[in-house]
C-alpha cells in the first residue's frame, strides 16, 4: 500500500481528472498560476464578413472566437488545430466544420498545413494568445503561405508562494511554469510533470526533475503523474 500522495495542479482540472485522483486516494490541490483575459477586437470585423480557414492552438483561442459577435465574425469554413483538448473544443462548438489538419504539437501541425495547403483554401487566420510560440507563424512564412494573425486573448501571471511540499506538481504551459518559479523553487523530493515538450523545455530553466506525459493531454498527464508518484512512494 503506497503512502499518501499530495499533488498540486497549476490550473483547474476537469471533473474526470479530479475523479481519477479521488479514486486513487490522491490528495489533489488546484491553484491556477495564470488567468486568461479575452481581447476586445471589434476592429477585426469592420470589413465585410468573410469566410476563413482558422488555425487554433489552444482551447482559449476557440472560446475567444466563439465569444465574438456571431453577426460579424468571420465564418469558419475549415479548421487546422492542435489535437486533444483543442480539437475536442472545435468539434463541440463547430460540429459541422471539417478539421483539415490535427496534430499534438505545433511543429507537426504547421508541417501538415504546408503539405496540404493549396490556393482553394479560404483565407488562413491564426487565432492566438499574446504569449504564443513562434512555431506557427514562422512555419507558415517559411512555406510562403499567406495568413493573418490575431491575438484574441492575454495570459496574465498569478504567482503565489507555496509552502507545502508535494510529491508532484502539474504544469500545462510555459506561462504557468514561469509564474510558479517567479516565487518558488522545487523541493528536492518533488517532480515537475509537464503536459508536453514545450512546457518541459520551459521547466528545464529551473529544474532537471521533470517527467513529461506520453501524450499532451490533461487526463493522460494526471494518470501518468499518479502512477509515477505511486511508484516512487512504494
């Protein structure tokens, strides 16, 4: 029987993830280290309504688009997006819109777009946050593909000093990593769990005690962290 395991998530988790922790007897805390503010971008829609192919690399970007005035926002004819939570959100709110490309990481996604792109596509619009990585715009530019980029949300750091020692801390973005480590250091017995390679890369600036989920998905990360911590506690 493993000893009590205490895990901190640096964002609020979905119910399924919380249930998994509860079923395993894990003490799970959730403390967001970033918050999202959606942009007010009415200037985008002064022109006549148009049809576009949208690129989404986060759930927040999808929600920001859906929060715009439906009467004036561009009509999405097709989507290219990150697989996992972002693609699920696309299917949920735009169920009849085809997904032309879907990959777990931005570098893979932009390669797929470059391979498939042709002149028949509607205008490409990349909806993103103010702290987006350069992978998508640089990849499109290198491929000679025209696109418009629009920042539709802002990521605000919410650092907080932590005194509790956890077996594991879950990180879901480079922004949350930098926010956490602006006030905290990682205790020697604590593992930093990264949802994907980009987040793991940010963690490398602060620690070498990093474990990366086998797939960039919240529930996969939670299950991976639970099993990992159970192994080291037995």
